[in-house]
C-alpha cells in the first residue's frame, strides 16, 4: 500500500515489524552534518554512548524528584497521553541530560521542536526519533545493534551530540544548536528551541529569602 505525503516531513512508525508513513506537523527537524572526528574525540564519544549504567534521577531529595516529574508530566500530558510512557520519557530525559551536563528542560524544548515528542519521527534527511539523530552517528561512535528509535539510545545519542557541539563552540548554545540541526549560523532553529524551552518547560528559579535574626 502506498501513501501520498504532502508535508515536509514524515514519520516512520515501526510496530511488529511493519512500517507505516504518516505526516509530521509542527516540527522543525533537521540533521547533524557529518564531519570526521579525531581519534581522541571519537573515543570519548564511544565511551559515552556505550555506558550501560542504570538510569537514575539526580535530585537532592525524593521530594524534588517527585515535584519535577509531576510538573513536567502535566505539561507533557497532551503530547504523550499514556502515563507510563510519559514518565519513562521524562525520567530518561532527566537522566541523560544531567549525565551530559545539559539542562533537562532545554532538552525537552529541543525534542518539542525536533520531533514534537513523536518517538518514530523521521526527517526528510533521515534523522530519527525524539531527538532526531542522524544514522551516521551509530556507524561513527556506536555499534550496529543500537536502534535510534529506542528511547534511551536515542536520548543518549542526542544529549551526547549536543554536549559535543557545545564543547566545540565553547559553550555557545546558539551555535551548538545550529550545528545540532544542521543550520549553523541561521537564527530560526536556535530561537525556536529557546522559545520552547523557556515558554513551555523551564521552571521559575526559586526565590532566596534571607532571614535576619533579631538581636
């Protein structure tokens, strides 16, 4: 059966060994551009994506963890209706982002723009999954059995790649996001991610109140 797709992007949904095409709307998926890596950089990235440590939330207290998950879950509910799937996604985002030294709420903003939280999204240039990772990365720093549609693998690659680009750009998020999307130097994508991050996912910073004891 053939389906005609008129939108700019398509989704590849894989279930029980069958693939179907569907239209992807309201996403700005792109694709990282391949550039040869030095042996030292490749080795660092290979170690990063191969780590099999059990994911865990990095919060000071269980209350803080529960509070963050509750707030993010409410915001994500319309996009990911299934509770178990939503919580698994949020826990994995937080773990992989924190592990890579990234703000988890920034990563949620990036996922919103890249894939619209569609697990099986495929861009017109072949980028895959939540974080729209290009398949060449698996050949470059991974192993053949790693599936970019797998939740944790996709987020592990995506966060590792964004961290790599931030390191290249010496912390310049605007340029790092441009590299991530394959649109370096163009403002639209970094601005979209920043807007999604701050408008939909960023939590207000707690107010610090100083108490002065009376003499």
